[in-house]
C-alpha cells in the first residue's frame, strides 16, 4: 500500500510564498509522473503542474512564472514552490503520483492554501 502525505499549506498574505511537499511511502518500484492539483470552493479540481520522471514540467497558464515544481526521486517526494501568491490561488492542493509496476495512481489528502488580501 502506498500513501502520500502532504505538508506546507497555510495562510499567507497576497504576494507571499509557500512551499508544499508531498512524500510517498510504502512499497514503491518507480514513480512516473508527479503533480499538483487544486480545488477551490464550488469549482472542479484542476491541474496546477506536472513533472515527469525525466524532469519535463507542465504548468497551468495561471501559475506560470510563479510556481515551480521539483522532485527528489531518492526521497519519493515532490515539491511545489509558490511565490507571488494571489487570492485566486486559494484552494485545497492535492498531490498526485502515477506509479509504475503496478500502474496505479495515488492522491494526497490535500492541504489548504489560503491567500488573504
């Protein structure tokens, strides 16, 4: 069984920064894609950013230039550095990992990010 544990959320003022972490534990052979999604109240969950096993990254247009995803394969951990935060970034952030052998997808429990104006 694999578990993803997130940390780093909280309350921050407009223009502030936060760093989220998500660590996977359990029996892990290899992790393909790692990513972050978010869900604001009354809205659907949306993709924020992805990073492949080769380090290729993808970002939603709304966070380009402000958010940076990175991964530490030795620690089975993905990070999300967020700067210049805006009120519209307020949401519950979920990490996602797609495992190899077996091929399966896992989600973190979610961490609240609140940006106050």
